[in-house]
C-alpha cells in the first residue's frame, strides 16, 4: 500500500475531529508522540492514507471522454446530480496534519529531524488542498487546529489564489526539508516525490488559469507553468529515475502495471499489494466481469489517436474509418497492444494458454483494456490482484515538463527528443521522434481540441492521453484545459462491415463475434452474436450501428451526456452549506 504498517495511528493519537464537520476533538495526550523521532515517524505514517486508493486509480478515468461504460455517471446525466448528491467536503485529515505541525516543536529533537517530518506533513497538506481546490475551487485555508467553539469554524471560503499560493509554499518547504532522496521500496515520500507533486500541481494551476479566462488569472499562468517546468527538470536532472525500457517480452510499458514489485527505474511511488502483506486489489475482477465492473471500454475516437508505428497519424491512412478491428490495431504505437486486447494477447488458465480476443461479454466497443489485468485467470474472481499500482512515474514527469514548456512556447527540439520523443521510441515508433512537429494533425483539431492550433501542444496532449490512459488523470486534464465538452463525445466502437458476418478479431482463424438484427438460423459455434436492432422488447436498444446495417458500434446513444460549464467545479454539499451558510455555492449550482 503506502508504507502501510499503520497500527491505526489515528486511533492511537487522536480521533481527528473534523473542523467543518463539527465532530468533538480527541483528548489523547501528545507526550508519547512528540518526544522522539520514532514518534514523529509513526505519526507521519498516518498521513499516507491521503494517497489514492486502488479504486480511485483503476476507476479514475471512467468519467472521461475516452471510456464507454455500462451506464452514464450521474454527474453528467441531466438533472441527476446537485448539492444533495455532492460529497468530498471532509476535513479530518487536515486537522490531523495541522495538529502535528503545531506540536512538532520539541527542542530536544534536533531541528533538522523536526523539519524533515514537518516537510512530510506539509507535503500531505499540499496534497489535501490540491484535491480540494480541483474539486471545489475556493475553499477555506486552515493552517491550525480549532476548538469546537472557535468562531473561525464558521468562516467562509478563501480565494483560489490564496489557497494555491499556500499549497505552493508548503511544497517548497517539503522540497527543502524532506531529507529522503532514495527509497528502494517506492512507498515513501522523498524529496523527488515532492518535486514531482509540485510539477503536477503547478502544471494544473498554470493551464487552468490560462484556459479558464473567466477567472481573470491568465496573467499569472506563466509563473505557475515556469515552476512546473523547474520542478520537473529537477527530477529529470537530479534523481536516479529514468524511462524503463527493459523486460523479457519486449513489453516494458505493460510490465509497469502488472509487475508484482515496483519497476524501480521508472516507478517513483506506488501502492504495493502482496500475498505477504495480505493486501490485494480487484483489477482483474473489475475488467473481466460482466456484472461486477463497469465494463469500461475505450472509444474508437480515442484509439484513433494512437500513431502508426512510423510516427504518422493513423487517421491519415486512406480508409481508416472503415477498417476492421483486426487490421486497424496492427502496425501501431506498441502501447496499444499493451493496453487493450489485440492479436497475440493470451491468458493462462491452470497452466493452459488461452488465446483471448476482445470479449463482448466484457466490452461494449471492442477495445477491451488489459493495462492492469494479470494474465492468469486465477485473479479474475474477487479482490485477488497483487500487482503494484504506480502513483508517480517518471513518464509523467517528462510529460509535465514537455507540456509546461509547450504552453510557454519554449519547448525546443532537444526538449522534445528527451521527453515526447523518448516516450514514443519506447513505444516502438520509428520516425519523427527527434524534432517537434510543425504541422497540426487535423484529426486532433477537429475531434478533440478545435481551439488549439499549436501542433506541439496538440501532440503533447495526444501523448499524455495515451501514456497515462487508465491512471486517473483524464477527467482533470479535461477540466484544466477547459475541454469538458469532450465528455459528450459519442461512445463509439469498432467498425462492423456487415450484419450476420462473423469476425475474427485477432487473426487466429477462429471467428469471435457477429452482429445481427435477425438472429441467423445457421449460427457458427463459438461465435458471440450481438443484437444491434434499433429496438429490443419494444424499447430502444443500447447498442446499434451508425449506418443501421453496418458502421461503428454506438453504445448508450439513448442516454444523453450533458456537459455544462458549472461542472468544472463540484457543488458544495447541501448539508455543509446548511451548517455554514458563509460557504456559499459554486456558480450554476444554486438551482
């Protein structure tokens, strides 16, 4: 997990009252904690609960533009989400951090030691507030503990500017004072993790301010982007991390996500799961169950963004729109075959090799994810997975650096070569990796980012979407780019050339799936027949073809997804506003 041998530190130390939740404060004494370095270490271990869980990572992209799923999230379903449904206005973790910072003042402990642990606390306070600002915008900045009757408990929200400036100061303190620079377990916060978080935070805030011009903060965007660049550069130049290019099966990208131990060259911080710890996650169950998971599947629009292996856009090929699945996935960026089921994907059952094409029992579009899925079917039922889940990777740092410089207009060919170019070379791309592009890809401008004409920014965004797919970044990337409307994009799937014609999806000579409106009398054994009639049982069918008897799969076309500008922030939960009317409400959420 996250350096997790918790002994339930929160219960031992304090019940962590919530400042705004108005829960009573614990009266547990502090002497046993703040009189030794061991006590400080034990206390700060409790902060690791703020890091994302496997659920947040594995399901983190399921409200985005490139994932089709079994249902439409309430957040983007018209009239289904509002202040009564909103969550996340919780503050107990913050009180835990502030309590530590207030009490970590024992002069008997050397200053350098105290500052190291205060650096960890301020790292996690920055993490806490970054999450709150992304979700709610303006929030109260609280840097001390409150008594139950403290009048400040009923204060209103502070400005985004004040809070994010405070986050940046906390990260600068953490970078300066966290003494740990190396951690072989990849489960501890080090100085370079603090740099990495700063690059993530500053990139988010810089691009948010640049594109959300209604805040009138665009004049400050460049300073945030510059700090993102500087923080990322520190990791690139000073740390020992690098892109992982090894592996015995020529699939280094996939190995990062199915390894039982962190791939230490690239993985900077990870949640660790293992039989020894008795800690597991449910990736296999989630992605290989027809009922348990969301049947999350990539859309064809997104799959189209994967380049051809020669570095040219796949969408520049003649006839790409009507290309069959088995053909379109060949000769592409090798991350595609390491992210979804394609030709050559096999699974293991009791030692037997199973040739495994996309299964329409688990996918709606044909683009079935494999990124987190262990090959052995043993892991498919229940929370059985013991592969690690990276929280920070060196690849993200390269992307942060490239995007910050692209947005500033200062990305050189040398920068491109060592960032985007390096990522593409690892993916097997053979050309156009050494110098930045000079022409914008018309597919990206038409389908994804119509307001962006800079070819470098477009390609960096392409690369970020592909490299970080299913790692929980996409929704807030769309938020900061002010591209939420992309979430309305059709959930489209593979091209079906004709009805009632079985298709071999992985070129193994065995037919896998056929689509029909009238079920044929002479069905082929082993073929999964999918009904794409306009209506089934008198109701609109959720799966149809774009041209009735052929075309792209269209999924859930009868349930609209609606994006409004108010969705760039979540509403303040109704119960919290009733307790403290001074909090106000985010724009558009009052009705």
